[in-house]
């Protein structure tokens, strides 16, 4: 299921070599934890949108109750 929502990054945690886990504060769903694959690589399109205290429009993909950031 795809979800497009505006959110504020209130927490970021580095995970493995190039991934990041972010906690988003959204108006519709409240607090959401989401995985951002390859967000720490130099040429990543998610790098700027997933930094701490960034307000952005997120496209999230839900699978088995877990969210993954598609675009920011």
C-alpha cells in the first residue's frame, strides 16, 4: 500500500553501511518509523529529505506493517 503524506523528521538513526531509519511526525498517521534504503550514499535522492528536522512530502510503501521511504 502506498501512502503520500507530509511529515517532519524527528529522529534519524544510521543503520548498516548506507541505510537510515527515520521517525516521522505526520498529521494523518501520527508518529511513523520508516526505513530509508541507501539514504547515506553520496548520490542518494533521499539524503537531503531524510535529515533531522526536515519537513518534506514522503511517499511511503507499507508491507507487513513496516514502512519504507520511496521518495522524499
